[in-house]
């Protein structure tokens, strides 16, 4: 039973290193990297980019000026980098840890294939993955409270 | 279109997210790039609101959002004025050292106004009037973050307390419980002031009860905070009565609710007994009174008797008293029942206990939308939600402001207020803001106070920020905070002049 714990520590430490270096990832030579498609909340393609094995989706988004927030900078303390993955890619990933699930609880527009971008690291088998950004603005004109009159 | 010269009241996360979105939406390539100025005013000398004076010290990652705020502040179109309290009438809880600026003087310099001053007053419990040993959670948060309002108040005498009763089951209540139960040796690497650590090291607290009037499904805390409480290194939770964890038939739990229930059922990592401090989560209990201290008791560390009414849930999930009661011996009561806005802020609605706003726009008492006056964050929504909800709200407010000011470029779909009127106009608007304003003018009162060294700008803050981190490094911790006196001395502003 040691290996999952060790694996989790390893994953975390890699991720912590990545957190300090957001925006500092290197781009692979064109045509050699793992392809990742970013789509907006309406399903329109924003950009297809290439990245290296081990890069996380939040860092990749920042490297390519995709509008994905990362308020806590990859330390699993917020849900601002919430992305929706295509079901096939989602199934290829290890299950989210408790801390990621705790944050996903608070994500807006949560789906069955939601993950935190900072916790999704690319592997070769994820080539062609789609990450959809959830709708960033709440429709406040529907949700908004009616004023009370005096 | 006329430019946006915006005054923001408050410099917390909501203000910075609105500012950041406005600045980013009008980049150098935009025809309106230079048609934007933002002046951010805060009654405190330091920016970042609850990120500095609210976020629990053992959650340092949450504070990473300030890097984005620093980026926004490096845009020359944004200026910060700390220690300026914008008032309509004298505030209920004035901050010592803050410069008072009447709203009237402010708005003559600005075409746009954003109210983003948060919810700064604690909601009290009618049966628990504040006293030396019955305090709001906010006063403890202010103590451990060294908020300017408590600088000259004595710290809580934790050395004489054995049992603390916390009323309310939200994240603030769990933050306070964690601060009281986490070993100081664990806290000392974080942003906890040395004076606070000293008091925590002297603490005699052995028991903490967290009481809520309803059941686990209605509790406001989030899973992360509950999990942290279950994992406290020197504490254990007394298992919760199974009848209180029963899920009513036919109830469909949300994802968060089912994960909360699993955690509560599983219990704490440390099992009760041994030498642990213990923690009780009391469900379906409402305080009805706190008897005055009895000095003749055998146990002087537990002088108070807290009376509790037992509740059950109605089909509408309201707490209904069953008629049963019990009492709890305790040394201190902390009320953590939420927060509300200062009633003296403009366009405050007493029934909402925050600013009256519809779809980001401020509405006056006769129901008229105020032209170019907006509200965001807790000032507009009430005190709820975590950083992500504040950010999403703020972006929506910025988008609305842009759509109102530059409709040809930023038309916003789904704006019911616009589509309800012919031609997308906003209808009958009340005007208070200046029609035109010198883009770089600042109220004279502010300039005068700045000349005497009593108003801070963002560069002052950056220097203090760096110095706090430097002082912290020497002590092996994240940072060592300064209060305003320290900050003034460091900035070379002793004696009230530069």
C-alpha cells in the first residue's frame, strides 16, 4: 500500500515545482509536442497548442495567453482554474485527490468531467485532449436580487 | 464616448478584480485605452481587504491572488489611496488614523463610482450581547491579523480559558477553531504576528464546541475547512450523535453535502480520548442566554453557563425548538454568525444589510438606477462565497460598466435591464456623478493628507510588503506584520510629516 502514497507525494512535489514556475514552461518544437485544444464555454475552439509531458493545463494556458485564472497559482486552494475535459481524456487520468475534490465542490458550472487545470498533467496518451473553459460570468440579471422598496 | 474616471471605495479582492478586468479589457491596442483612470480608496492603510485581514494564516496559498493585484497596480491608470475613509455620516466603527473624506467631495472628481467596501460588521446574536468573554469571531480575526481597528485593544486572555463555545457553523467559525486548536509550533511559520503567537502559547484551551442551530446539511462551511478540522494534529472530534447525521428520506444531496456527511461520519483522524484537546460539533442547538459568571464555583476556569434550546428541522428546513434544553459550562463565547455592511455607506439597504444593487448597478431608495454607480463583492451581495465567487461577480460588474460606457464595443448579451427598454437605454436614471472630470484630479483633502504622510500609495505598500517578508525571514516565517505606527516609522513618516 506504499506506492499510491508515494505516488501522491511525488505528484504533489512535481506540481509544487510547477506552481513556482507558472508561465515558465518551455514550448516543444512544433509538431513534436502533445496536442491540447482549448475551447470556450460555447464550445468554440480558442486555440490548439502543443506542450510537453508533465506540463499542467494551467501553466500551458498561461504560456499561450488563454484566459484561465489561477488565483492560488496551482496550490489547490481555489477553483478558478476549473476546466471541463472531454470524457475520454478524463477517464485516462488518475482520480482527483481529496484536496482537489474539496475545491471542485465550489467550482461554478461543475460537470462529471471537471478538473482543476493545475492538477492535470499531460501524458502522451492525452494527446488531442480538449479542455473547455466554463462560463466565466454568472448571469446576474437573472440571479440578481430585486431591490426592496420603502 | 466620454472616458471612465472611476473611484472605487474599498481595495479588497473584489475591487482589484474589477480594476484588473477593466484594465485588461482596455489594452494599449484599444481606442479607449487612455480613457480610463481608476482611483482606489481604502479606509485602511494597507490594500487587499480580507486577503490581508481575513484569510486564515494557515491558508497562505489563498493569498497568492495578490500577485494579480500587484500586476493591476503596476498599470499607471490605477492609483491606490490608503487610509482614506469615504463617509456620508460619521462611521459606527471608525478606524484610528484614517482620513475622513465626505462622499460629496469625492464624487465631484469622478464620472463613475464603485462601492466595494465589503461587509465589515459582525452580525450579533440577540441572546448573546458582547462582553469581555463573549466576542465576535471578527474581533478574533482582527486580533490575529492585527487589523488597524484593534491595535490598542488588549488580546484575548486565552490563558484563563478552558472551554470555548463558538456559535455558528461557517468557515469563519472553523478558522477560529483551527487557530485556537493548532499547536503554535505549527502556526509560527505562517503570517501570525509574534504578539499573537505569544498569547496562543499561553492558551489553556482544552475544549472547543462549535454550535449550529440546524443540521449538517445546512452548515455553511466548505469541505476543505471541515477536513482540516478533522485532521488537526493535537485534537479529536467527539463523534456526532447518529440521529443528527440521519438524512431525511427523499433528500437528494448535492456533491458537497454528501462529501460533508462522509467526513462527519468518518470522524476525526485522532480518535477521542488520550491527551487530545477535544472538539464538539453540536448540531440543532440555539443559544438562549449566557448566565453571568459565578465566582464561587469549584471550577473557576468555567465560570459561564450557556443555555441551549434543542431544535428539529421543519419540512422547510427551518430550526424549530423541540422544547428540550440543556446547558454548557464554558469560559468564552465566540459568535460567528456572518457579517453585514456598515449602515453608513451610501445606498445601504437596511433590509438587505448591504448596498441596494440590481445586476451590478446601484439603485436608490425610490427604485431608480443610479447612473454610473456600481457595487461589487460583499458590499453588493452580502457576506457569502469564497474568492472564486467574488472574482466571477467582479468580472460581471466590470463587463457591465464597460457595456454601459462603450456599448459599441462591449454590448453585453442577456442584460435584462437594457433589453426591457426601447433602444437598450437604461431608462430613468438618477445622476449623481460628475458629467466630466479631469482624468488626473484628486480631491484636495486627499492631497493635503498625502502631503502630511497620512495617505499611502501602492509603492508605499510594496515597500512595506517586502519589509514584512524580510522581517519574517529573519524569524523563519512567512512575514512579520507591521501596524500603521511601524509602517509610518519604516516609511520615514514619524511625527506626521514626510
